[in-house]
């Protein structure tokens, strides 16, 4: 935990908050000193104390600039009691920490988060927007990420060095990102090198991947993409090298390649469990895009028959899906786009229009609530929700924030420096061409 050398240090237990003065000089600190004396003085009457506290209260700007959780001998608060707290108690705790840490704390939330959690996000977005927000965060000291592990890693890589990033539940991973572990990616690259010149292959990874895989791409002149800029990134890549190796979402890679007019015969799937990815050498040689055999377990659940059923019920309805869906679903949809695109499309749609939306359940439900003048329906009869995003709940958020303010932070996401360096290069390339 980094400590400021001067100024305020805030040490807080859920039930108590002790503010101590660090070593420093100046009128602001003198005001602070008086403020603390009055705040804790047993000799003043309550109303006198309140008046004096208001008079000498340190400015918000000063508090924001210097508040730091104290190094402490306290042990981290254990999670178990938080499971038992009622929602109102958890919400109160979260609200208190937000108020205390003010702009030093930035809570970022992905649109797939449940309502209970997203209400506390200072800023929300899709993967691309959240990457931009982390890169632009110039005031905060702590980012608490309500999303999944790779998003928190990306925030750690892109934010200023002094910013610490936390993920309320470390089990909030992404099954798609886990499908491309770095050892398999390196082995595949080596395999490929025995057949073709890998200097002419651009490694491109969807942001839904580990920092290791991003770093792997960055080291080799490669790049990251998100669902909102995949086409621009693939065009950039194929303008520089003959082929692309695309990790880990085969569907996003294939759907984007097709929009660009690349025939299916020039896109081969690489199954990392098989020698040469399960391909014949001549298939590899004629490929322009090699697609890692990964997928999103949520979006893969949407099927062409769900679209047929929707169209049977609402012939005038339009279908809008995320590009992580299978090609057979994307082919039958009216519109395809990233989370932000889906949100914008529904917001701008005419009143009375009907939409079947193929993306994560929490987002679709929120869109339906936000636009009661339109009919927004979930495309699948099944519950397609991201179980790992759902792990971020009120108990974990409150527990993480209480520990942060107590000075016993838990669940910090820290990408090792060398990995972060190369991963950042790949991410910055993406941010530049968007
Ligand atoms: P976007 O946020 O880029 O739309 O991706 C959706 C997703 O699956 C996030 O994990
Ligand atoms: Fe991963 Fe899919 Fe969940 Fe996104 S929705 S975090 S890609 S499993």
C-alpha cells in the first residue's frame, strides 16, 4: 500500500473513523488540526462542536488529494458476516465509503452488472469505454472494478502508476479468457512457426483475455481489440501483415472477418488441444485469419431457432445481437454490435418498436425498464446471464470497500511490471486507432 508522506491519513473501521494528521506544515493543515480537535473534543457542547467543525472543516479538494488508508495492525475484515447483512446495511456501508473517499475512489461498472451493484458505479460502460475511462482517470487513487478479472487487469495496466485497482470478488473471471492460457498460446505460436513465417502473422487478442496474452501480442507488434473496434483493428492488422492469429473468441473473429469480406475458407479454427490446432498444413497456409477455439458461454447460448421463434411472434420485430454470438445467429439478425451499440440502438429506436435482443440478461432487462415506450425482449427462452459478472454483489462490494477504508485492502489486482509494459503497448495501439 502506497502512503503519502504528508497530509491526511484516514483510518476507518466500519463502526469508527479516526482521522490522523500526517507530518506537514501550512494553514490548511492547521485548519485540519483544529477540525480534529473540535471533532473529538469532550469539552465542547455538541452544538458548539458542530459549529466549529463546519467552520474549520478541511476543503474537499484537500481531503481528496491526500486521504490515504493508514497502514494498520488490524487484520482484514472477514467476508462471512457480510453475507448475513441485509441489503440496506450493505448499501449504507457502500454509501459511507463513497462519501468518505469522495473522488479518490472511482467505482467502474460493466453494463452486465446486476442493478444492485451498478447503482453504485460512478461510471459505467462496455469493455472499450471502461478501458478508456481507466486510461483517463486522473483524480482517483483507487479503482474498484465491478466487472470481471480481465477488465480489472486492463484498468491496472492503463491507469496511472499510483492508482490501485481492486476486484470485489477474485472469482469473477471470464470463461472465455480462461480458454486462452498463455502456455497454450505460446505453444500454438511455436507450432505455427514450424509451418509459416510468424513474422508475417499479427497476433490480435480480444480484450477478454489475460494480461499475459495481451503482453504476448504486444511483444510481437500485435494489438488488442474490443467488440466495438474489432473491424478497425483487423483492418489495421491485415494492412501490416499477411495473416492474423485472433484470440480467444472465434465468433467475434469470424463475424468480423466476414463483414470485411474474408471468405470462410480463409479462416481456420485453431483447437489448442490438437497438434497444428487440428488443421492440415495447406489450410494454415491458405488462411488469412486463424481463430482460436474460444467462445463466450453466455452468448453461445443464443440459437438461430430463438430468432425464428421471435419472428413468429413478432413479425415486425427486429433482432439485435452481440458479435460474440455464433455466425448462424449473427447472419439472421437485423443488427449486430457491441454493448454500447446495443444500448444506443435501443435508445434511438422509435417508440412502439419491438426488439429481440441477444446479449446478457441483466443488460436486456435494464434496457426494457429504461424504455417502457418500446418493446425490448430477451431473445432466448433460457437464462443467458454471465455467472461470473454476477459474483460481484452487494456483500462483496461492501466488504471490499470497508477493507479499503480500514487500511486492510483485499483483492488488489496487480499486473507484473514486465507483463504490463507489453500489454499496455498492445492496448494503447488499440486506443489510438479506435
Ligand atoms: P463488450 O463490453 O465489449 O460489449 O463485451 C461484452 C462482454 O462479453 C464483456 O465481457
Ligand atoms: Fe466472459 Fe462472456 Fe461473461 Fe463477457 S459475458 S465476461 S465474455 S463469460
